[in-house]
């Protein structure tokens, strides 16, 4: 087991941190952060010498910050955070795409994704206190923002532990069995979850197709009753005695019932498109961020173990040779050694020989210990946030679904009231309803 605290650079706390910390209960913090950041896309027309583009207006309460950022700014922010804050789980942003930049459905999906990115950033103590994120959310002056972007573009990846940042000015380095088991199990879960999130996205798309097929079938059934109504109306108009007005009303009632039932299926398509697909897409990309965090820990662990084994074997050979001149020490270091005594004490000999390679071993050990602890801390923190996101997202979906089902419940209740007693007069039905226009092809079968 290895554990030590080392000093690092201290992050100054931002107003974002104070607001988030005041909301101690996790579920309340989620709702606060959800209402705290609002984002909407805005199309900006080009001029004579400039092209049209899309910007995203970000409003942050309670500070009343309002800034406009382009997608490239989000991309720059994330790449900068990755460089300057190693070991932190940086939330994902949607991939770059060309050819669909001004399509409304595409922009709406990207808007939802970017809003989730910002809320996830606020959940991280490191990110929300970083000057880069603070400036991204608060600086509205265009010239100031250009200067900040220039600084971000020049950012250099941080590798040394004493150059890293923490709100408390110190970092804990840990290598123990608990973290090892946690990392192994986290990797297994993330690897297992990846194809399942792909499957959920595919199944959600299939669900939308199924609902569309069902709604079209129901609309066709409604149309059949509409045609039956036309024919029974023609029949009733052609005779004086024996008119069957009740059957006219029945056909109208059934036509309207099937139209409303089809409309409900269209509402389900909309719910799947707006609530399920974006959610599972973000979770899938988020899972890839976890994979990258785990991969980095694994890389530094392998580098440390490989180098340590190489040095240990080399030291063992050198000790057996008994020639301290080959221990790659400086003349000053060798002068301070008693050759006879050091060759009797193997433990001390192994400590002092190969000082450069030993220093590199300790550097790799510290780096691995850092990423080992960060992997443990960040995965646990992010999983806590995901738990809350799942609960509240599907609670909101349940409310929307309840409203949809309440509407169809009224339809069935009316039908039951009309048809429950044979021979009883029907309540006066409304006129024949037209089928609901189906969603556009883009909304029915969105691209992945």
C-alpha cells in the first residue's frame, strides 16, 4: 500500500462553487443546476464578407450571465479542460458534423446535448472552479472572449503533479488493493454498458418506427369508419322510413376514437424523440469518457510496473556483480559510500544505486497513484450524478407520459359510457375527425 499527500496549485473558488455548495441535498442540487443553466440555439445571418453561423445563447442564473458561444468554443473548452485538469472526468460534447448545421431537429438535439455537458461540468468541483469554465460561462464582451480563447488555444498539457490544480492545494496519491478492485470492476461495467447503450439507442429508434406503424394502422381504421359513416349517411338520406341514425353516431364515435388513439401514438413518438434518444445518446458518449479515464489509469499503471520490474532486475544483477562503479552514481555520491559496508547491506545498496532510474520509477509511481485515486474519486462522483439524472429524467418522463395516457383514458371512458348499455342513446358525437399529420421523416427516423 502507498498513500501520500502532495502539494499542488490551488484553485480559487468561483461564485458557481458557492451556489452549488449551498444546496446540500443531491436531488435539490440537480433541480437547481437544471434551472441554473439554460441554453438555446440562435441562427446568425452572414454579411457581405461573412457566412451565416449558429451560436448558442447561455443564460446562467442567479448571476444573470448571458453569453453567446459557437460550437467550436465548446470544443475548445473541452480540449483545454482535458489538457489542464488531468484525471478529471470531462463530460462529452457531440461530435463534429458537416452538412446539417442549420437543420432545426439537428440543432435542437445538439442544444440538449450541450446543455447536459454544461450541467455535468458544474457538478465537478474542479471544473466549476476552473477559470476557463468560469470565463466561458460569464464573459460576454467579445474582445475579452477572443483574448481568453487565444490563451486557451495556447494551453499546454499538464503532466507534473506539482503543476496540477485542486481547490484545497493538495492531492492524495494512493495505491492500494481497494482502488485496484474498484478500477477492475468499473472497467468491466463500462465495457459491458457500452454495447447496451448502443442497443438502447437502436431500440428507441425502433420503438418510434413501431409507434408510427401503429398510428398509421389506427388512422387507416379511423378512415374505414369515416367511409362507413359516409355510406350510412347516404343510405339514411335516401330513405324516409327506417333511418339508422344510431349507426351514424357509432361510426363517428369509433372514427374519432381511432384518430385520438393514433394521435396518442404520435405523442409517444415525440416523447421518444425528445426524451429517450437524447438521454441515451448522452449516456453512451458519457460512457466513452469513463473508458478514457480508465484507460489512462491503466496506461500509467503498466508503465510504472514495467519500469519498476526492469530497474529491480538491473539492480539485482549489479548487486551480484559487486562493482559499485557500475551503479551509475556520480563521483560525489560514490565518495560517500563505504564499499565494504554497502555490499553487506543489500537493502541500502538497492536504494542508492541507479539514482536516475530510481527517480523515474518514483515519478511513474506517483503518476500512477494519482490517476489511480482520481479514477476512484471521479467515477464515484460521476456515478452519483448519473443516479440523480436517471431518477429525475424518468420522473419527468413519467409526468409527460401520465398526461398522454390521461388523454387516451378520457377517450376510452367516453366510449365505455356510450357503449356500456345496449339500446341507450349515444351522447351526441362530434363531427368526423381528420387523422393527425404524421411527423416528418427526420423526426420519425432520426439519424444516429
